[in-house]
C-alpha cells in the first residue's frame, strides 16, 4: 500500500467565517436607510403616540426585516450578482461568505424581527412586517425578477410597506392615510428603478434579467417612466386636498412633484443610447431618492407643527 505524505494531500477549501462587515453588507444598508426613514415617518404621522422605547423597537424591527429580505435576496441571486459589475463585489459572488451562512442569517433575522414586533407592538404590525419579507423574497426575488419585465412594477410593493407598518405599530390598524403612503412608494418605484436600469442596461442584459430596457428598449422605458410618474404625482398630492395633511406637506408635495414631473418629461424626450449621454436619466434617479426623503420628511414636519 502506498502512503501519500500529508504534504501532498490536497486540502479541501473551506469558506472563511463571515465578517461583521460582510454580514452588514448582506442587509443592503443603502436600501435599508430609506426603508427605515419611511417606516419612522409612518409611525410619527400616526394620530396616536407610542412610547419612545416601543417606537424605537418598531423601527428597529422594520430595519431588521429589510436587512433580512436583502440577505435572502442576495442568497438567491448570488449567480446573477456575479455577472453584474455593480454587484460582483458583494459578499457571496466575491467568495467571502457561503450561501448557507447568508440563508441562515436571513431566515433568523426574519423570524426575530417579526416575533419582536409582535411582542413590542401588535399583531397587525407584525403581520404586515411578515408580509413585506415574504413578498420581497418569494414574489419579487424568486417569482418575478427573472421572469418578467414587470418585476419592478409588482415587486415595488415590497418596498412600499414600511410607512404602513410604522403606522400600524402605533395605531394597531391600517386606514386610508397609510394606504396612500404605500401607494406613493409603490408608484415611485418604477420611475426610480427604470431610470437606473437605462444606464446599467448592459449589466442586466449580461445577467439575463428581463428589465424593461432590455426587453422593450429605451424608448418604451422612457415613456413608461413618464406614465408612472403621473399617478405618483396624484397620489403624493392627494393627502392635502383630502384634509389628511396641512399646508406644509401640501406646499412641499406640489413643488417636489413639479420637479419630478419635469425630469420625467426630460427623460421621455431623450433619445440617447449611450450611458454617458443619459444625463436626464441620471438626474431623475438621483432626485428620486431625495424626493422621497423630503416628501416624507414634510409629512412628519406637517404632523409635528400643525397637529
């Protein structure tokens, strides 16, 4: 019998333990910041007060749930993330973490966030928190994203839940006002992401993701951006004439939506095919992030000043 020296035995590579930085990156912190902010705004805009500790816990649960959904999204999409330049350095495609670690982290964080929300606030908030995670993972990530160009349209609901959840955490119910906050983000999502997808179209095409510019072309995408902006404008201004907010929100909403509509019209008129020439699209994408922060910030200011 031939004995093989230990130095000649090929070692089986083992994944390194996930670092805290990579686990944090798995939660998509940039996306989480907007989710946390809108969830907080929904909680503050509610007509009843909540104990500060319970309010903090509710917002923490929204953040943890968003992070859990982001982790499960990256667990499932590790293969296509590796093909796109802007996502190739994420922990999984870069080989800094095993898929099993990401899965366990995402599932554990999901369960913990929902249970904690139930214990700290109420069943309604916990229910909608669970729905938001399940919708993002199963409806958007697993079912829609690789199958249809309408992935962002339907999947956008996942990111629209936070203000509704914040409201429910404070009140224990869901009324027309949080439904309108949900509608604003739901209708904002397609223009926001389609503007981005126009100048990173080659990335999506390379990964085989059927984003609208890849499937239908730039011209159709630009028209759709304008078409979705119109009902978003209506939904964003509606709380004021419906007497759900005061003049502070109404004034800011009109100004912001006028600017957003102006950018959307500029995008619809652009015919550039090269990313370097897509200036209106880049301006719309950047402004759309600022738009949501200011709009929901105005909602809070209106509630605190005029209540």
